C-alpha cells in the first residue's frame, strides 16, 4: 500500500506541476514598447532611404494600434516631406481624430492645404480661369489668412529696381536726345532699350 500511496502522491505532484505550467500566462508584452519598436524600425528604414518599407510598417502599426495617433502623424510627416500633400493631409486628419490638439498634425493640414491651394490657384491663373466665384472665394480666403497671420500682405511684392541715370565715362560721347545708345561690352545694361 505504501507503493500505491507514493505513486499517487507522485502523480498528484506531477498533475499539479503540469497544470501550474499550463495556466501560467506568458510574460506580458508592453503595447507601448511594441509600438515604439515598430516606429523606430520605420524611422530607421526612412533614414536608409527605404520609404516604402517605412510606410508599410507604419500602416501595419495603424492596424495593430488603431487608437494611437503616432503612426498616423509619422505617415503624414513622411508624405509631407515627399510633397505628397493630399496623402499627408489625409493621414494628419486621422491623427487629429485621435488627438484634435496635436500641433504637428494641425500644421501639416494647414501648410499642406495652403500648398495645394496655391498650386491650384496658380494653375487656374495660368489658364486664365480664375474668375467669378472661384476668384471671390480665393480673395475671401486670402483675407482670412492675412487676418490670422496679422499681415496686411501675404506675399510681399519684390522691391522695384532703382533706375539710376547713366554716368558717362571719361571720354564717352553723350547720346543725342531721342536716340537709343548702342550697348557696349563694358558692363552697360543690355536691356536698357527695353525700359
């Protein structure tokens, strides 16, 4: 009976040991540390010129951590730096959905939007199609922007060139009034006749 008792105790001890191992959870992985590792890997890929890899890593991070603004803002910055303002604004808006006060995301939306607007207005002006409602709205938006920036002029005009009368050189013959002097190769303004 003692042999049966020792087998029973051995079996119980083994059962307890196995069940203890089976119920011990694996060590918890800190989600913030995992996200930081993904973002660090994306940053390293970006610095190595592997933008596509960085974007893929960050997009995967947006799926794995849907409530975190970080990957969205980083995607927005990458696209902004690549002058892909449409995507940059989209990603920044996703970041703002998660944190409406994020300054980087707000800056990307504002500056990216201005760059897109400026390009579109220049294209319209080049095509002579900036008129009517589009022109009025553009002027209204420019007014709001001037007021927001505290500026009276958004893009300062280039200073006009000061035209100084030519000083005749020693031994030079003065031109007759009403005639255009011939340019000489000694530094005379070659565009003088166009003024």
